C-alpha cells in the first residue's frame, strides 16, 4: 500500500518539517500563533487557551500523519529560524491520484509569500513523490485572501457547498473548493 512519506522538504527560504514533538522551539513557535484570535478568523474552532491545548492539537496531527493517506508539516522560515505555520496533505486517494491540501499561517506572516512558497514545495512533492494528478483545497467562501493565493498557484474555483462550515459562534459559511489539475 502507498503512503505519504514524511520527508523534510526545503528550499533557500523555508523548510517543511514533519510535525513532531521533538523540537521544543517549534512547539513554542506554533503555540505563539495558535493563541492569536486573528489566526482563527476563518477557522471553525476557538483559539487555544494554553500550551496543553496546543500540544493536544499537535498530537492529533501526529496521529493523523500516521495514516497512509495524510501528512502534516511545520512551515519553518530559515532566516530567522522560526515556525510560522503548518501545511498538510490529507485524504490522499492513491487510486485516483488526488489529495487535499490544508494550511494555516501565523497572521504576522500573512501576505509575505510564505504560503505560496510552502505550497509550491508541497505541490512539487505531490507531483514527484506521490504522482498526484489533482490537488484540492477548501476554504471559507469569505476567505478572499486564501482564494486569491490559491489562484496564484493555478488553482481554479471548482464548486461551492452551502453552509459547510459551522463556526463556534453558531453561524455558517459556504465553502469554496479549489482544484489544481496537474498536467503531464
């Protein structure tokens, strides 16, 4: 059976490091932006209240990454050395050569090209290592910056699902699905 291999993926500016509990500074960096309210503007759950909640979430990502069809990475900028987000591949379907991408970037690094750089590395990994033909991303229809960033990576708007996301305050938002078809 195929599996997404948890490799370190890097270029000159960033490294994608498989999520783990090994490096305490990575955990602290992750925690620092995970408690910021702005980070949750388009997420369906509340900011973490303490380090224990952060560790619980990271353990959840580690558990998910143990499955054959999923892998999460820390996004670490090289200079200065700091984890500023996470990115993952989930729901990989090896029969149909498709995978979903999920991501979150510290609000302090929004609009600085970090997501674009990390996604380009991950797309190359998908093409070279798992032979993906289709990558799917979903975001809130209201998250125009995320949609714009995905379009810059050649994703196109594939469909909308009404009332997909329920937020902690009880309101619902539509989900925008974006698709990237990999050309031979």
